[in-house]
């Protein structure tokens, strides 16, 4: 799709429920050859692989297999970080097996008092690991960042003043007090968030001979970020301070789209959280409410695979919708959160994805969702699937973390 044409035709966002088009969702429990999926076996053997393949080829793009020579190096460890409260480790992951770029850095906090392997939340961040906590000893990222005055980014680089500028999004004290660890990674370590034709970041490492950029069905930036989360999991599996069976993924917004896609593909992630992920995340594309395929693919041409452009203004032709993305996480616990003022992300569309994925959760023998209608504001619903819509804006706040920690307690600790 030529950018100019699509831009010229770009419609105004719709925020009127009455103007949501009539739509029919693709059936999640019917195989491509028309069979009703009425057993777990048919789901695992036929339908789930079909859906996974469709998201790979039409939405996010197919990612490469894990590299053979991945290298991990613990670069720092302190057992009395955060005034004695936490163990802090920094681990570099070298994707090529050589100590050179591309490299991603994991920042790991674990409760200092832990006597056995701890469950962790793992999430990507927007502006570097040094932004997520008020801890002056975190290594300051030197990577490219999107321009942002509030984050004290100067010439696309972090500065000393950038430290802690995203701390409000990470409830670190609460997480540690409740016995969980946190693993943070800057998304730009995996792929910088701008459209450069995939010259930087992880993509070039996997080009075939003569290949200049990913093919139309190969990984975009969201898929690359998701792939990076799986490589972080490869490291966690080697770290005996971490309870590898209880790794929860969390992501906000573009990084919430990413946590869903990572959790869909990699079943080692035990629980998946999408915070305000919106279009291309939890929100149903067919509703065309707030952000649409037209807007997102023009504003961020690098996020999805090129095949996704085929469905701009033709959402009804998509062979999937985002409820099917949620269904790929079944039977593992999944939590989707919305915010009242985040209409751009279509809160109702996010809720409806959970609701329409529930039949798969039920088929696989779980309690499912437990809501038939959108719950009241600030009234979370939590069973195998969780959802809330809270007051306020597009953000991650302590209220959200409180629900995620309760949800993790329920599923990881049976309380
Ligand atoms: C917006 C984009 C959304 C969401 C958001 C974010 O510009 O339209 O899809 O990803 O950015 O990541 O904060």
C-alpha cells in the first residue's frame, strides 16, 4: 500500500458506539475445513496451529528460530539494592553469541529475603531500564530512544535526568513486598522503535543471503520484541533464583500488543497481562473504534508485517480477529485491562476479545471468564481470564498492579 494513498484516505477516529459497523467475528472453534472444534485434541492438533499461523503470516510476521549461540553474561549483582530490599542483577544477552551488538540488557530485581526461587513479572519498557526505578546504580542505557522531553531524552539518548522517570509505572516496592521479582528490558535493545527499513536492531542478523528486509510475512518490530522476550526467558531458565514455571509477562500499549503475541507463541510464559494494548493488541479490529488498521499501519509501518496492510479499511476480510490472539494463550491465565479515558484503545473492543476467547478456555477445562457484560468501572473480574476497566488515562498505575498481583497470587499461589 502506498503511504500517500492510505494517508489521504485516513478516516477520522470513530468514538460513537452507534457507528461501529455490523461485523461477524471469525469462528475461533471451527477449523479452516469447517469442522467444529469440540475436543481439546482438535484444538491443540489442528485449530490452534491454524490460528497461530494466520497471526504469523497476516499480522505480526513469522519470527526466526532461537539462535544457536546465544550468550548470557551477568554484568553486575548486588544483594542489598533498594535500601536492602532487593537483589539486583544486570544480565547482558548477546544474540549472535559474540560479545557485540545486537545485545539486550536484563535488569532483575528479586526480593532480598527470598529463600527459594521466586515468581517474576517480566516486561519491556519504552525508555531504558534506568527509568523503571529510583535506583541510581542501574546502568544508564546508551541506546537510541524516541524523542521525549519528559523523559529527559536529548538527541535520542538518555541523560542522568532520565533516571526513574517511568518509576510510577512499575510498583516495584509492592511487587517485592508481595514476594515477586521483576525483570525489565528496554524494547529498543531488541529493535529501535522507528521505521528504518529494518536496518538496525535484531532483524539484519537473520537476513538470508542477499535479503535486505523481512518478506511480507516475516517479523516486524512487535514480533521482534516478542521474540526478544522469549530469549529473555531462555536466560531465566538458566537462573536458579527464578521460579521458571511462574513467569508472568506484562506490557503496556504497544508493549501490551507485544506481551500478547509473545505469550501466544511461547507457552513457557505462565500468565500474560495486556495493559491498555488497543489496536493490534486486545482490541477487536473489526469494530474500527478509536485507532484502526489504517491509522496504525501508517503511523507505525514497522510494527506489523507488510501483509497486515492488505486489511486496511477491509477489516472484514481479516481471517482472524484479536479474540483469537487471546485464545492462543489458553488455558494459561490472561488479564486484559482498559482505562475509561483511553478510548483510542477501544475498551469495549478489549473486553470483547476476552469474552469471545472464553469458549477456548472452557473447552480446555478452565473456569473461563465469569463476565458476560462489561463490568462496572473499577470492578475487576478475575477467574482464569481477568479484565478491568479503571478510571483514568492510558497508563499503568498502582491500581493496575494491585489487580495483577492479586491475579498472580490466585494462579501462582492458589490464594
Ligand atoms: C500510540 C499508538 C497506540 C499505542 C500507543 C503506545 O501512538 O497509536 O497503538 O501503541 O501509542 O504504545 O503508547
